[in-house]
C-alpha cells in the first residue's frame, strides 16, 4: 500500500470506536517502515496510533484498542 493511500482513511478501534482520520504517516526512513498514523494535533504535538497496533487496512483502518492491549498476557 502506498503511503498516500492512508491519508483521510478513518481509524476505528476493536471496540468499534471512531478514533479519527489519518492526517500524517510517521515513517522511519532508515528502516523503511511506518511507525505510526497521526490523526490529530494538540499544539505542536501530533496525536498518533502506533503502527504495530494496526490489525487491518481496507476501507477503514482497524487498530487494537488500548484496553485490549493492556489485557494481553506478556510474551516473555
């Protein structure tokens, strides 16, 4: 998927909660990977969803809810 295709896509959590629309894609150019999806701003800071929480991308972006992430057992 091209980075430009993410812009304006709606983001929803696994709890069916609307989070926002993608306004920015945070990239690590050295590694060539996405780090996060920015959906809002608070002053100078961009509010992002970590890219490793993305579960699916189609017509919407589905991300793991924070509540579900806290309940997952540790993988140590």
